[in-house]
């Protein structure tokens, strides 16, 4: 009677295990449903969210307007012939004033060093410090202050950014007496890098700089190929930068350059079982920091989704969680590893990854079935042993 009851229990458990194994073997990847989801058999291309950019009467920026303009916080070196009292280093005030000893302050914000030189010579003659023709002034910028500008449009992280900011842990630099204002930290490319770089849909020949009520149209197409940077304008506080969009993803912009991301962080998960972690899959910080321009296949290699025994790993799959350009809603696609290997050059099957994308690897049906069967065997073995003893 007792043994018959045990037999019925064991039979019921066995049938339950068989059903669960069959169901689990079919559920190797998540059931993906909902809006914005792409099936593994469909070609995938990121869309571009519409943006409203209305720019009227854009002017072409001349070379002299691209020169460095003096901003509050900049430090100037002045040298006046036969007037040593005025020689020295001066910091421009928050109001944009140059404060000189024994005379009224002069508003210099928004001027070039050449314009400041001429204005000082005129001021010295007007205040009867020097005679006309004898006022010889040399003014040059020796340190550029950080400035805040706003960037919007086809960049990864639009918003207000600070450019040319010295790190807090950097040692204070001593200003030497050399002249010159060449500093890449306060030009247009620095602002684009501060926002994470331009997106693949950026229209590089239609970048707008709004300054003091005037809008300038700039063409940075040459920078993508490492072209001339001499006409990249320096920025001043309050500038607004607008990057227009082409409305589609251009693969030529998905690579490292002066105005695109040098690298990116990608979130990865390659868990054989929930109890195991990414460390067992050799996914460390170096693996999740990838160069800009890698594809889903290359990131799957970095996550150790590819390789191993062909009989068990060939049917693995990978899920990509990304977003449309300028969009906020996640878009999820899944690809079989075999499909990625067979169509590596097709970006519709093997798309490029963008910063902060996420990928997750899933085992093949065989591996999943094997692991579930192993788990049930660990549960049933003690029951059968106990039943045999009874």
C-alpha cells in the first residue's frame, strides 16, 4: 500500500518533469512583444525623432569672427612702451571689464586681442598718458577661462555644457610670460565632444552658432576626415550651438573622429544561470567599454557570446536594447549568432551599437534543456533514493 502510494507520487513527479522540460526547452529567449520591437527575421534600422529647428537669416562666419574673443575670467598680458606701470597680467572681471591702475575700466568682453590693443592705445592718448603716435601697446591672451554654452540637435547628450574647464584635481599652472591664445579646449569641437559627440544623423554642413543676436552657419564636414581646423571658431560664454539632422542614419559618421565619441559604454549580460554572474563570463570593465563604431556581432564577441562547443553554442542568440536617435522609448531586437556570422556586413541584420546600448546573451535550446534536466535530476535523485530505502 505504501509502496503503491510512492509509485504514484514518483509517476506524477516524472510526468511533471517531462512537461516542464519540454516547456523550458522552448523558452530559451524571452517572448518579445509590444510596440517598437523588431523580430530576428526583420531588417533593423534606427529611426530619427523629428526635431524642430527654425533658423532664419544665417550668415557665413568670416575668419576674423572665428578668432578667440575675450570672455570674463580670461587673463591678458599687457605691455606698454615707456609705461611700465601698466605692464603685467590682468584678469577680466565678471562684467567683462579690464581694470587698469589709475584709469577707468574698459569693457573688453567680446573683443579680440587686436581690438583690445587698438582700444588701449586710443584710451592712453585720450587720458593724456601718451602722445598720439607714441602709444604702443601689446595685448595678448595667456589663459582662457571656462565658458558655458548650450548645444542642441543631433548630438547624443544635448544641453548646457562647460568647455575648457580645468579638472579639480589638476595642479594650478603657472602662467608664463609667453603670448598667444591657442587653446583647443574652448572651440566648437570641444563643445560637441562635451555633449558626447554628434549622432550618425548629424548634418555636418548645417551647424549653427548663435551669438549676440546673430546666427552663423558652419560647415564641419572636413573635420570628419581630419581636415583643416583653422576655421573652427572659438566659443564665448552664452553661445548656442544647433546641429541639424539629415533625418537618417549615416554610417560614415559611425566611427571615431574629432567630433564623434572616441568610445562608449555598453551594458552586457551573459549569464548561464541567474545565480552566476558576469565575472564567470569574463565580462569586466574593459569588455564593456568599446570603441565607437562596433557592431552587434563584435560586441557579442566582447561579451563571450560566441565560441565554445559548436554543438551546444551554435544556436545561441543575443538581444540588443537600444533607442532611436533622439528617442526615449527602448527598442529591442534579437538575433541568432548564426545569422550575425552569416550577414556580418549587413547593418540591417548586424546593426551598429550606440552609447549606453545593452546586450544580453541567451543559451541554445540544447544547453537550456541540459541545464533544466540537470536541475530536475538534482531534485528527483534524493526522492528516488529515499523511496528505495523505504
